[in-house]
C-alpha cells in the first residue's frame, strides 16, 4: 500500500541555506500550524535549519477540524502500538523526500514531537536505517510492543540523542510516562536526557522550549551566541 502524502507549514533557514532539517510532529486533534511557530522562535538558535510541521494524514474523529497520526479510543491497550506501526511509512516517506530535496543526510535531521507526535517521533526515529541526529519529545511516551518491547528495533550506530520533556501536572499523559520511557530507552542503549516542568499540564512551557532549543543546538554542534540573540 502506498504511503499517503503529507505536507504542512514551513519556516526557511534564517541563513538562507539549510544544513539541518527540524520536523515537528503535532499532537492528536491538532495540525502542523500548532507547532510551526516554535520554528520561528528557534531560528535564532538554529540559523541553518529548515523547519517543517506536516499535517498528520488522517482527519481526527474527535476533532473534525484537526488531524491524527492514528485513531485513539483509549479502550484498546494495543491501539497505540498498531497506530505507530500503521503511520510510520507515511512519515518515513515524507522525511526521505525532504532530506533528498535538500541534499542532506540522516544526521542532519531532528524530530520534535508533542503528545501523539512524540509517539511517532520516537517510534519512527528509532527505526530508520540511520538514526536522526536528535529526537525531542514533549508530553508523550515511547510506545512499546505487547511482546518483547524493543526487540524489533534495529540497532543504530550511533543512536540518536533524545530529550524528553513533560509537565508534572499532565492530566492526559501522566509524568510517569517520562520516566518509563527514559528507562526503556536506557535499556536500548539510547542516550536520553529529560526535563520536568513543575506545575505544567499537557503542554509546552517557556522553560521546555529553551531547553529544547539548546538541546538541538548542542546535538547539531551549533554554538549559541546569547549576546546576539
């Protein structure tokens, strides 16, 4: 079955020449416009990065104006696993095309997800033949298979750098998901940092945005000049 084509809003590299590609993956019921503004904010940290926020391929049953990477009913314990597997080919095809268009290799790629988008970023990023440079996940979780979690993930050398950020008052995906995901990634030998924001619900705060921007800059070897920001 051919993967569905996806696209979304874009922010071009501040320098005019893309040497990195940062792809935002939005949450359930939103669309690419929900996250692309972060790219505008991060241009100061990553002046050579193109930013893209594709709309997920499916209309959201619970939010007709929004999109979903896969359906969620919260009644089936395995629906997230089946969902990330089903949606991965579409995202992989999009990433391949965007990297080729710019003449960039996989190590010039970073995936940034929120909620369901974090599930997609981790699942897809960990299974590409060559790992992206970095995966940044806000308010999400690493989706594990029902049997032998992680065993089906091919080895990547080097693995991606990973940062997980979460609010300790998240009412939709509890903050325990951060620690469970970080532990599972450690078992896979994937270097993982994490950031917990006090009092934050299911969202991204300013501290998380700055932490994320600095993480990506460090991952790409970009020196941040605070005096010129």
